[in-house]
C-alpha cells in the first residue's frame, strides 16, 4: 500500500478514535486516582491546549509535519492552530520524514523551537539519523555550545489492526540513546504537563503518545488547566499507593495496571502502581523507594521484552536494592514477535490485565491458574 493510501486509510480508521476505543473496550473501567474535579478533558484536548498555549507564549515555537495544518492533524491534535498561527508556524509537509525532520533540527540549531509530528512513531525510523546523530549528539559534540530545543511527538505502540509495521513501541529504542529525553504520558494531566515541559526544555525530547488514549477523558483540576502548569521531566507518579507489590507501567499500560490493582485488592493484595511518565531519565529513586516498602516488583510494558524498559528497571533493582526483594521480579511485556494483524492474535501479543494480576500473585506466592 502506498503511503498516500495509507494516510487515507488511517484517516478513515482513526478520525473517530474515541468511538472505536469504546467499541474495542481496550481500557474499559480502568481505575484512576485523581483529585476530585468537576471537569474532564480528553488526552487529545490536553495536547491541543498545551501546544496552543506554548505557541502563544513563545513565537519561536512552531509545528511541522504531515497534515498538521489544513487537515488539523491526523488525530486532530493540531485542531485550530493553522487558523490561529498561520502557515509559517503550522507547516504542512510532503510525505518525507527525513526531509522535514532535518529541516526542524536545523531550525533548532538556530534557536527556534520546533515540534515535529510523526503520523506514527513507526515512520520516525525514516528520520532516525536526524534524531539520533544530529539532535541527540550535537550538544555533547559541540562541548555545550549548541543546544537543540526540539520535540518529536506522535502516537507510539500498538493501535488496533494496523499490523506489524505500524504497531511498535519505541520507548526502549529512544530510551537507550544519551542526549535524548523520552516521555510517555498516560492521562490528560500527563499529556498537558509533560508536553509543555518538553517544548520548554533546551534538549531534544521524544514524546511518545498513544493513539488509543487520545479519546480518553480524565478529570483535571484548575491547577492543571493553568497556562503555567508543567510537570517535571524525570519524575514518576504514584497513581495508587500499596504495600504488598510494586507495579511499574507507562502510557496505556498504566490503566491496565490500575485495573489489575483493583482486582488484586479483592484478593487481599495491596498493589502500588507507579506511572513512570519519563523513560529517560528514569525515576529510579521512586521505584527503589517503593520496592523497599513492598519487597516485590512487576514491570509492565507493551514493547518487546528483550532489552526493554522493564529489563532496565529489573537490572537497576538488582544492582541497587537486591537485598530488599522477597520474590523474583516479574516482567510483563509484548510478545517477542512482530505484531499479528488478526485481532485474536493481536490481543495475545500485547499484555492484558489478567497477565498483570497473575504476575502480581506469583510474586506474593499465591496460586494462579
């Protein structure tokens, strides 16, 4: 299938992402812990308002990518921005990730603040030389004389029915590269606060969103909606406190972990759920503190198991606080295969809530089916 046809197909398939998500039930009844609030916004709205406010506050910020302008974004993240800021700051490009990413990195060299949108992070592989060799390494290679304030953002990980070439998680790929900061939001609070922090940061930031979360609504406080609200890069959030087992997760898997914790509570197991938020830098201190308390750890991610984010967390725990473990670490990840296209096989290839529940029970030496 040509890239143009692929774009059209993805437009049709994902223009009503929230409706598809409701039908799929991918995050049905995922438990959330937030301060009470009468207002809810979707992750899509959180990203849109963050972009809008940062562009209004700083004329050096601009958005570039495929269909970000006239079409208002493949997932409507940039809705209304072209009309408000014009084609010089909301730039539609041809289908050439290598081209427009290179242009954006060059603009960052000249102290502009580009936000590069990839229709999916799978397409970022076309531009990976600019991301890794140009953006990530220039500050070091120039002895600190050159900063590269740029954000690479877009949907990451599995969606639904888009096959092996459009379902990969790049958290571990980019998380292994010095010079990059890698963020992966879960909630509307995460999306808004972390994107604003990423745009203001002097270093290149890879911002990994999730397509199936765009239409999800989360409660937000007045503080979160304030234009000055930002979240610190490199700091995890304890979404649910617990005392028996620690569960780390990021992006969509946070919702799954919260639902698993709710099920575990009925069996007398108190699970602490940590939303990593930041893949690089990784908040090892928060993870270590939690494991010192619970003495057990389950890591959850959509990506491949080998050399994954969970593998890094496991190694860190063994190196730093091994003596606190009362059970082997459990690692839940995607299957070590290319993503199947068939819906039944696709479900088997990504972690499910029941996988997390069984893993947590194993760490507590409870019998599992």
